[in-house]
C-alpha cells in the first residue's frame, strides 16, 4: 500500500474508533473491525523517550549516531537510528549541529543528549534538522535487493550480465597474476603490466612509464577514501591516468570562475550569503535545484523571501518550482547554451550606464582598497600593453619600463593624467585607452582592463545579444540596473547548468559580474567556503610514500598539459613545420583529469591503450555527455582492453563490463571526513560505520572492500607505501597500513587534530552518539590523545563552527584578493589547434569545435532546429535510483518542450518521441508540453533511464536469473545522445569546451521526432 492510501485509511479507522467511544452507550453503526493492524505496519521506535517526571532516556535497543550523507555530492550531515537487534538502519534525519541541516545549528559544545532533546517539543521548530529526500532515503542503501555483496567473476561475454561467485582470494590471485582467465586467451595480470623501466609510448618520454597502461577512475568527492585510492594508483603503482567526473560535471565553470578570483589557475565557486542577500541572479539553475545543499538553499530562500523580500532572477531554459508566484522572482527563458549572449548584454549595459561599484573597481592595490574601506582590490584600472609589435603584447605594462618602479602594474591616477605604479595606493582611472612613451622614448598603446572588457562587450550589438539569447533588451537592462542598485547585497551564482563550448567563459562571467558589483566576500553577496579540513597531513604523513613513484612532468592520456612541451611539437619545429594544429587536443587550463576523455584516448589508441581498468565509484559511460559508442565498444572488447576490475556496491552502466566485481562498503558502512557544499562556516562532516558491512569476508575474516583489495595487491606485489611501518608519525615512529581501519584511523586523527575547541566527550555523549560501536576498530590504532579527539569529532558527526560569520561588512576570514578583470597568465596559453593565445578577458563567440568551425556549420538549423539542455532533478542523483524510496518518489523523467514549439514540430503532449543529434545515440522519451520551457528548447533531466545498471537489467549469477527491476529503468538517459566533435581526426571523439576540454551538454542542436 502506498503511504498516501495508508494515511487516509488509518485516519478513517482513528475517526471511527473515536466516534464509538463518545457516549456511555452507542449503537453499532459500523461493521465490526478486526483489531489486527499488522497490514498497516507499526511505527519504528523513537530515538529517545521521556518519562512521566520529564526525564529523557535512549530507547532500549536503539543506537543513535550522527553521520554524513553521500546520497549526492553536497554531503550534508545525518542523524541515524539503528536497531541493534536486527543490525538495520531504521530512519535517517538531519544533524542539528550542521548548518546544512539546521536553521539554527547547535553550538558544538552542546551535549549529545541535549541535542536530541532540543529536537523535541516547541524547541524542535527552532532547531529542526532536516535532510532532503535523497538523504532520508539512504537508509535503503545498506540492504538494497540488487546490491552486490559477493565477489563476482565474468561468466559470459563481457557486458552480457552472466557471473559466477568466487572467493576473494581467487580473484586477488587472478587479477595479480593473470592467465587464461576466461577461455579467451592469456590475460596479463597486474604483475606483468607494471613496468616502470619502459616507456608507455616509446620515443615520447612525456607520457611516462608503461605502468600508465593501468587506467583508474574513481570518486574524488569521497575525500577520505578517494585519497587512499589516489595514493595507491599514483605514488604506489605509478599511473598518471587517474580519472574523475569533474570535467563532465562542472570543472569548466569552476576553472573559469577562478580566473576572476586570482592570478593563477585554481578551482573556485561561490555561494549566496543567504543571511543578508537582497538580490540574486541565478544562471542555468534556480536556488536549490542543483549543486549546493537543497536543505540549506531551500531554507535560505524561504527566509530571504519573508525577511527581506528577496528579489531574484533565474536565467534558465526551464522554469523551476522555486520561481514561484507571489514572490519577487522572475524567470528569463534563455535559449540553451546562449547564457553568454544574455550575460554580455547585461555587462555591456552596466559598463555603458555606469551601473557598477566604482569605488570598489578603482581600488588598484590592497593599500588603495583599505583606504576606501574595501576588502578586495581589482585590476580593472591596470594597464595592458596592446601593441602587437611590443615584446610584452597583452601583458600588464610594467612600472620599470616607464621609470616608475619595478615589475608592478601601472595605472592612471584617478581624475588625473598621471601614470603611476599601482602599488602607490592611488585610485585608478577605470577607462583608459591611449598612447604613452616608455623610458626609452617608444610610443606604446596602453588600455585598462575594464576598457578591454567594455570593448569586447560592445563588439556585438544588444539586438544580436537579444536574438541569440531569446531574452529581450529591456529584461537585460533591468537585470543590469538591479545589479547596480543592490551592489554588494547582490550575488550572481550558477553551477553546471551552462556546460556548452563556452562553459569556461561562463564561470569567468559569474566571477566578473560579482566583481562589477563588489559582492565578493561581502555581507549579503558572494561567499566562499573556508575549505575542507583534509586529513592527508598532520600527525601522520599520508601524503607521501617513501620511495614512491614520482609523476612530475608526466602527461596523462588526456594530454592535460602544455602542447608546446610535447615531443610532437618539438619534432615539427625540428622539421621546420608549423607545429599547429596538434594532431589531437591538448588542454593546459583544466586541472581535472577527465575520465571520459581518457577512455576516448584509449579507444583511439592515441597516445596508447589501457591494459587494465580499475573503476571505483565511477560511471563515466552513463554520466559523461557525448561519450562515444566507439569508447563503449573498446571497453567491451577484451582484445582492446584485457582486464577490468569494478569495485562498488552496485553494478552500473560502466562496471557491468567488469571481468571481476569486488563488492564495496556502502555510505553507511564507511568512515568519512568531507567538505560540505552549502555550509560556509569552517567545518567538516564526519562519520563512522553504523552497521556491519554486508560484503563477504576474506579468509582472514576481513570484510571485502576497495581498501582491502588495494592493500592486498600492494603487499602481494611489494609496492611502496603499504605494509608494516608504511606511515610516518610526527613523533618519529612508523604505523602500519595493513587493513581498512589502519588508513581511516590515521586520516581521522589528522582531521580531528586540526579542529580547535572540540568538546570533551562524556560517558553520556558516548552512549547517545554510539561511540563504543564507532570507535572499537579505531582505538587500538590511535594514541589515547588521538582517540579522545576522534571520538569527539564523531560524536557530533563532524566539526562545525557556529561563530558570527562577519567582520564588519565582509565575511570573517576572507583575505584580500586582487580580482581579475583581465587575466594575464591565461594569455600565455595557446590553443593546440590554432596556436592562438587565449584571450585575457571574457569573450563572446559562437559555439566552436576544436578546429574553430562553428557548430552551425556542421549541424545546421535546417536539420536540427531545436536546442537541448539537461539538468539535475531535485531528488535524483546518478545512483539514488538504488534507493527504493527514491524510485517511488521520482519514477521517471520527461522530455519537456514549450507547447508552441511542440505544435510547430507536429508533436503533442504525451507523445513518445525520439531525440536525434548528428552522431549521438538517439534517446526515446515521453513528451510533456507547457509554457514553462523556453521556445525552441528541449529539456530532459539527468539521472534516469538505468536500463543497464543498478538492477534495471537482468543479471544471471551462478546460473540463476535476477530479473531487472522496472522501476530502476524508468525514464530516459540522455548523455550518450550528445553528439561528439566531428572535427577531431579520430574515430572516437567528444564534444568539449573550446578552451578547457571539459564536456559539453547544453545548447546542442537536436531534432525531435514522434516515435
């Protein structure tokens, strides 16, 4: 029975029972009802009980613990209830200490028992700690009916879905030693593959040793366990090919955003200061719809609407539910992939009308900013050499060249014509473009950064910006005016909803807009997390391995490096040839290893093929947009990829091709210490196993998991960094790394040591936080002092600082930064095809392939009249389908289209339709039409259509068939539909951001036909 029906019928029974008991004598007005209510089920035991005299006690047989949620990558806190007799998770709620879960987070020194009391009665309304549907449903993760808990070996063709169970020891031996493992011929084991003394691509030393034939993919978001995985793969084994999901998630935007924040290449992304924000501009999303914690954003949005009449605009092809009626919200229906056109219309207007924070932008140095009462300063007035014949063309003019100082930048002193060093502390003139004489008498054209930005914005007319974006000029002007009016109480935010060929530029645009209004680090503006508290360094040195493999200077299979340092480039120069274009893309700007791109390299055998794949908590064949069918074919073919090891709780679309499947711990069976997304006070969310791992044990009685497999491989092969005395302690002694608990104890000890003011744990805390269970495996591996700190960390489910977040009008702890309107370092990079230098400011251009051709030139509107956009469903993540309750709440997705657009295409609401692109795999879904979609757009959510993973497909184990669960396969998967770049000279290709190589999934031309 579904919950709604149950509640309705339960209510009828209650009313009937109350009616019968009203008078002294009653006539029987209803048939006699059975008192057996088992068909309704029984409520689970509460966390605690209050006696008649008001005293609180834990419910007998119930263990409680604060934990961390990994149902998506926001990573919030949890409050978990466990039945000790059955060893099952009963219920999951939010952690009241954690800002992501609680509207009024409790101080960290609140006793654990008191924290539960604070959740009851009237106090519970103030201190309520919630988690979203994904978090609440994760109780299903432990005992999911399609979870893999046994070691499996492929029994049929790769990907066919036939398996046999084998012992862990057999799998370990065969993976290491190889042999004729499947009756298909000899397979090299790990022992034969790891050859550090041979080049993986002879004659091309930049690609490193033959150990790089091992390709590994993993989940870097799981900080504690992911760092262990990286330690093994990189320093112990010696492969540079460790791929993540970042480049097909949001890496382009965070890298682009970093260009607006600092002179180097890092990763930045802002959030909204919900406590004081008055105006918000959300690009490619709406508050809480993707990215930052739904709990935190939802509460912040609600409070802001009520307390400050928050005004906000969502620029998105799809109308989201948070843009509600009777609020100060507005939806601007942008065409998919045309966010930059809208943004440049806003920027052009702001600069022409003077709707920007002049005082903030004039601060050309830290000294000048302080004098004006500002925290950050900008290079808006710094002068750039714009003489193509000059040796420093497109670099900042140096004071020394004009006899005014050293290597510092130059400005024109505000309200004068004086050329001065930017470091003198004067305010800068913002719009400068004129000729100056240097100290050698040469005339040099110098242009201020802000002038260069204005020139770029004015290069295209407002009319074209409106036509391209689908948003009217007046709407763009109003946004520009509002941004100028609200100033630093405004915030521009986005996350992954603009991944087109200019995703890199879009991130930079968000940072630039926040700079123009002066909202970085401002009270009510754009704020930044204090950073995760990592555990790689501290008492235990987990970051370094004695005699580990150095990968310095090694370029991975994605070619994430400088083409100009490559052997190919040098060989062309030696022959007198133009070194451009490179034979295949190189990308130096993106600091993330693209798991999908590395497999594109494998499929093309360029620069070389993998011999082994280790895939842990990664699903690139499902999650990466524009993944080539040639990549799928190359992975399915044992002749092209001899050995695949999948490690996970669930069989997904990628590890279904594994030769060996090693079961792993679930999120509620592991230790954790991770950053939170949405909470911007200093903190870390932490957890310990809550129930007995469901995975099979090895012969030594240890539960099989990722860590144990890699440790045993390392010991078997005598790899550095594992075994007795593998870890150095600050006091000089050595600690062992022999099992799962060894690593986790040391990592948590390092984290806890950095948390100032952790409360002392009492016996009562220990009972209410379930610490005896959590600490039992750790205590023998830690000193008494470390044990005390770790149990304090785990008792609160992490470390959460709840101090006042402000220092005057700015965020406490935010250091002064030079915000970049013009980024000199990026101009030193050259595009590997054209050889052209990257622009120093944000740039508007048509969507381009790697070779510079426009998308339109290959994918004309006559063939593909619509533009595609994907988005994250609010209560779905890529793997949440494995939670039974999530499949019930959100069983399918739809193909959304504006009703007028559908009519023009001859389509009707409810049609089964096929989405067709130039060279992607067509996708079939159910059409829904309304007015909440941009005209000309097609929008489909990600996270559905698991017809080949998570139990949505048939599986045969030991000859017994496990039929696919239809509810797991609901909806349509859309990433393989995204077409690949036809201009890359290889059979396998991807559609990537022009500047960074991150994957595209927005603005792609598409045709929709009725099935």
